[in-house]
C-alpha cells in the first residue's frame, strides 16, 4: 500500500510552496497526496439572528466556492505532476482538523506552509504549526 | 471693542439657547408621555384586569397554569432532560461533518443575548421594589416552570418552520399555528397566527424596544446627569437604523461579542458581592422565603409579591411568549426536539441564575428600607412601592446596590445596560420583522417600512416615563403569551410524540455521541 501525505493547503504563497514541496516528496516516495483545505470555524462564536438564518446558505456557498476556486485547480496541478491526488474540505480549527484528517486516512506525514504571523499574534490566536507540533499523530514538515 | 461686543452677544445668545433648550425638550418629553399613556391605557388595563372580586390579574394566572400543565404533561422535562441539554450544548451529539452549521451553543447564545438584558437588571429591581424580597421566590419558581413552556414552543418552532429554496428559513408561533393546526384538522389556526403577529409587532416595539431605550436613557442620565430623553433616543435610533436598515454588520458583530463578556462581568461582580456578604446569604434567603408567603408588609402583601415575581420572570425569560420559537426556528437541525432541549436552559440561566443574583445583591446591600422596630419593609407615600435608599427605582436601584460595594460599577453597569439594550433591540427587531413579513409578505420595501417604524419607537421609548412604557411593554408581551399558549395546548401532543420517539432512539443507541 502506498503512503499518503496530507498537505494543508490555502491559497497563500507559503501554501503554494508547501504544495510544491509535498508534490516533490510524494514523487520521491511514490506516495499519494491528500490536499486538505480547512475553513476556520468555531462552534463557540456569537452570531446575530440574521446570521443564524443565513448560515446554511452561506455554508453551501463557501463550500462550493472553495471546491471550484481552490480544490479543483490544485488537484489538477498535482495530477499534472504525475502524482495521485485526493481532497478533503472541512470546517473546524485548522490544526485539530488536519490531525483528524491525517488519522482518518492513515497518513504518514503532514506538510503545511508557514503562516508568518508575528509572535504576538501566534500567542493570542494560536498557530496551526504550534497545534500540529503538540498534537500531530505523524511527522510534520513546515515549509517556509 | 467691536470684537468684545460680538463676543458678549454670542455668549448671551448661547446662554439663551441653553436655557430655552431644556424647557422645550422637557415639554417634548412630557407631550410624548401624555399621548403615549392615553393611547395605550385601555390595552394595558384589559391585559392586567383582575379576576372579578380579587386583585389577582388573570394573565398571571394564565401563565402559571400553562407552565404547570407543561411541566406535568412532559413529566418534569426541565429536570429529566437537563443533563442531556448540557451534553447537546457541549457538542457531544454534533456530527463533525456538520461543522460550519450553527451549533447548539450558538443557538443558545444568540437566544440568550435576546433575553438576558434589562429584564435581569431593571426588571428584577422593579419586582423587588414593589413585591419585596419574596418576589424573588416566585420569580425563581416561574423560571423553573417556564423551562417546560420554552421547551414546548421551541420544538414546535423548528418543526413547523418554512424552508425556502435559497436555504433561508422563517419560523415561529405564526407558522406552527397555521401549519400545526391544519395538520391536526383544527380551525382558526390562521386567525391565531394573525393575532399573534400583531401582538408580536407590538411586543417588539414595546418590551423589545421602548422599554430598552427608556431604561438605557435612565441609566445614562443616572451617571452623567439629567438631560432630555429624546436625545438618547435619537442616538440609539441612528445606531439601530445603521444596523438593521444599513446592514452595517460590524456594529452588531461587536455588540454580539462584547455582550457575553458583559454578562460574565455582571454575574462575576454579583457573585463577588454575594460572597463578600457570605454571612448574609442565609438571612437573604430567609427574607425571600418569608416574604414569599407572608408578604412582610410589602405593597400588595403576599399576592403582590407573587404577581410581581411572575410578571418580571415572564418579561425576563419570555417563556411561553413565543419569541424564542422565532429565534430557534432559524437553526438547522435534524431533530426539532434538540432545539427544545437546548432552549429549556434559557429560563434557567436567565431567571434562576442571573435574576436571583441581582435580587440577592439588592437585598443584601440593604437597598430596601425596613422599620427598625418591626423589621417590616416601609412603603412609599402612595403605598405602591417599597421605600428604597434615595428613592431609586428600576435600573437605578440595581445600580445603587452594585455601587454600594464597588463605586466604579455604576459605569460598568451603564455600559452593560446600553449594550444589553442594544442587543435586545436587534433581536426583537428580528422577531418583529418575522411577524411583519408573515402578515404582509416578504420583500425589501415591506421590510424597510417595519424597520423605520422600529427606529421611530426607539425615540418615543427614550422620551416617555417609565410607568406607561413598562405597562405597555408588559401588556404587549403578555398578549403574545395569551395567543401562543392556546396554540401550545393544541399542539402539545405533537411535541410529546417527538419527545417519545427521540428518547426511544436515544435509549436504543440510534442517536449516539460523537465524542
């Protein structure tokens, strides 16, 4: 059975560098790539009544936008590089959700891009890399 | 020299204007108050008329009987389902694949931000000011029983909502009245729905708007000094307008984020004051229990305490009123009953916890004046209310109670009151709007008309006196309860069916935890 590498992808520059790195890694190991895009979501934020009413419609829109604008072109790019690819689109805390995806798919490693937040911002809001460093079930590569 | 003359003239003009302004303003406030009191008086006296030969308002009896019937019919559901409700809010039963939809926690938080507010701060003070400490006992009891009413209405609100193709929903009592009655083959559903919608619009303009504006003004002028109410009204109206008409979500979003922290700060401060006077806790509860059954010489005696307790509780947690059913109907869930379970926590948090804390702080800090010899509370000259330190009423009484422990707290409370008032107005503008669109149909221009009317009433509410505003607010909200509870009686077998089916599946393991 071939290995699976999870790459946490967002449309940023570092996300693209992480993807390139992961494609190279997958080629070298003959692994398959799982492109994971997580939409930041907390079930504990506060919404107005109108926002609650529109939430389901918004969610549907967000999912289809992410699917067409982010996931589809990336899958094409990975496959063009001759690597087998699949995708996961989820809502949740980015770090925790990446861990859950890696566990569910029995992945061998996770690749993410460095976000480049200042130390203060990372302290206040937590960083994806920090969460993964503490909670990841598999080795993590952070691409600068 | 020329220069100096000009300066003097300008100063004189300024002084003249300054002296003319309060006089004119005062008369605007008085006119508003006069017109308002005379045009709503008949409605208020009908809602609060007593059973013949007694001083017991029929509406209070109506609410008590309803809450008791729901409590018995659903077998003390508020206690049986309490742990499961907590588990739902914690997300134990939420499918991770549904992440991104509104969570039970969010539904609860939004519904609470509509009810936690002035009712908990000012309403309790009104209850204790008139009914004495004993009113607190009846308030807690009303809160506990109200949990069953809330459970019933919110389950129905979700079950019979309208779902539109674009994914949005409209729900609430007017929808379960029409669809639920049709399903059971009972006539008059449409009639009740229209009646409810009319009262809901009045309630939104009254308790959800004018009372809020009124008490926010009282609190601000309590801190900065007296000034005409219409000024506060105009400022509030402008901000509300910006949010509900202008769609400036950022203001609403900031409020929705600050309000929970204000709530926690309020409860925290109350807790600290209660703990600082820990030796008085026993005495305070003694006053509450004793007062509940004897009246302890408060206005209207024991019946007065009971009436005030139930009135303010209903006004604060809105159980049986139908407003929460509108709020919860917007939440997407596979099982309507889960929203019922979540909603039964609202009267508990709102009334049993927060209102009780306010009452304890007022009682413990000695705001009510009692006769040193007889230990009975003294009444005002008119005999209508208890004597308080400095004659404070409503939100000023709560403010005085908290400030006696922490001097700076009146400023925190002023900000809290403004934010609570604002978030309650935003919630009620939504409830009112749903009733409005039910009556007149959905559509941009129709919605704008309601929203503008809503803003005008902000100004009226801030200008009028507390008495007529509070009476009208109560009357409109109770009128909603009259219609809503009739519908709940008719539809409660449907809720029971949902409940039994859900509990059976929970027991069999078909509905399971995800964590």
